[in-house]
């Protein structure tokens, strides 16, 4: 395994100190910031200590984004299978903590402490977990190391390590601190991911293929009453069709907007929702729309229904639900190779609802699925706005192709489900034998 580098540790700590200084200066601005500052330094609320006392405890530490969304069904199923356990869920920013509060099965939520010895030791003494668990990516090596020292078991669930994911910038701190040496178990998504972990030196007896939690997202099942509420919020008429551009990264907003405007000339009942990958990038979408004279509104400014124009989704946790309204999807993070890896954003959330999905050439994580989709309709691959517009117009006139894409989506979701049950069963046996 790659050993930690003293130089890398110094760089990480310097960067963290400057970040902490900026954040702590803001801590007096409200109770949420004070909570953030205290939690991140490991001073968790006394209520968490009282709740954890005398009960076996599972602490799930999740990165914000798709990793956190995977906990929605996971935590609920864990609580059903292990009702005697306390389940705590932590994440790293205010938007994602707001979503964490809606996750069923959790007994409390808090901000994950900084991955430094002092903060994680304080938090661990409060929570006293039997199991510390990460989802999809193991990014907190100091937390896992200190948890093991206190006698807890550590595990990565739904672990991804295909396409040399360890080279992704988000893993830089983790690999510098020998993260995989501090994990007792790795539940890999697939055999390919298992091989990836073995290539990094994780002993084979500590890696089990347990499946992909993303394919079991009960959270994605949107009942008809909720669909109607979303449609009313969007102000969609019966003859209108919505393009949902999800997780759009900087530089992709103009392709999406120009493609939409061109397609709208042939399909007057077309509407657009753009969800930037990061909320702060909403200003790029706003500027592009203003330059084209298109009316728009941000989700955080929306009161009541949207009467017209483009909606910019600058909230957290709603995109997965709003894919249920899409007639067409553009999946961001795919036109340009992000972070030098070019994995592409989460394909499963839109796939669960069956709408045709357009994407750029950088979808390395989803290569097998997008190849099947493109075999039905090659026009799903787009690199410029004209291709997106032509694809939308053609599919709007070819319900036979749309039907085949929907059937494929259902087949993929069904064939790759089951990871949720496998993980819950594995954890139940793990805790029973602890």
C-alpha cells in the first residue's frame, strides 16, 4: 500500500488551517454556523451522548452528494433489521446536513469532524460506535484509525475503485494517510471494484462484493401525488415537456441552454431545468440566460409555482426527485474530463425514471450502460448544442426509440439491484459476531 508522506501531511494541515480560520470567523453569524464549528472540532451535542449511551451504535460518515443520497434507503433498512442499534449520520456542509435530517432510520445527525486526531477522538468518545462506516468513498483515514484504536469496526460500503478512482483529487488526503490500512472491511460494488481494491494492496479476505447501493434507492420512487406537486411547482402544462440538465459543470451551461433554445424552435412546448453541480455555479447559468434574454428563477427564490422561464435548481437533494418530471435528460460532468478522470456524474438517478439521457464523451464509470443506450440511439452522445437539439427533436418524434430506452433502463435497474439487502445482511452478521 502507498505509505503516508510527511510532506503531503504538512500540505494538508496547512490548507486545513487556512480553511478553518475562514470558517471560524463566520461561526458567530448564526446557530447553524456555531453548530458547524463545534461539531467539526468534535464537540458534539450532549443529546448525542445520551442517545448513544448503553446501545450498540453505528456511525455513518458520508461525503455530500450522491454518497449521502445512498444513505436514504440504507439507513432505513438498517434500522428495520437492527432496531436495537442507534444510527448516527454525519456529513460536511449545511445543505447536506439538511438532507441528512430527512433520512429515515437515523437517531441523530451532525457535521463530520475535521479529519485530525483531536476532533475525531472527541467525537468518537461521544458516539462510542460499534461500527464506523463510509459510503462509496473512504475519505477520513484518521477517523477510521482512531475508531479502530477504540475497538470499533470500520467498513466501506458500496465501495467504488474502478478506473483508478484512488487518483481522483478527493482521495488525495485519504491515500496520503494510508486509508485502506485502517478499514476492516470493504464492501465493493462489483468484481471490477474488488480488483481495484486488491490492486491497491487491500487483503482479499477483507474485500467482499456486496453490490451497489445506488440501484436500490427507494428514495427515487416518486409517488403520483408527489409527481403532481412537482409538476405544479414547475408550472408544467399538459402539452409541455421538460429537459432536466443535471449536475451541470462549468462550461456545459451554454451547450445546454443553446441546445434547448434551438430545440424549442421545433418543439414550442419545451421547458428547461438546470441543476448546477455546485450551488455556487448557479451564477454561471444565470449569466448565460441573461445574455440570451431568457427569463429564469432560482429554486431558492421560488415561492409558489413557476409561471414561465427556466428554473435553476440551486438546492440540495431535489434533483433525484425532479428527474421524475423529465421528458429528456442531459447528464453533466461528461462533456469535459472532470478532475482528469472523466467518470461522469451519477447516471442511476435519471435512469431510474426512464427518460432518454444525453451525455458527453467522458462517462468512464458508466461505459457499459451508455454503450447499451447508444446502441439503441447513437445521438445520445453530444459534444455541442446542435447535437443536443437534434437529438431531442428526433426522439420527440420517435416514441419507438424512447420506449426501447425506457425498457433498457428498467432492465438495468432490475438486474443490478440487491446490493441493499446484501449490505444489511453482511452488517447484521458483522455486529452479531463482534
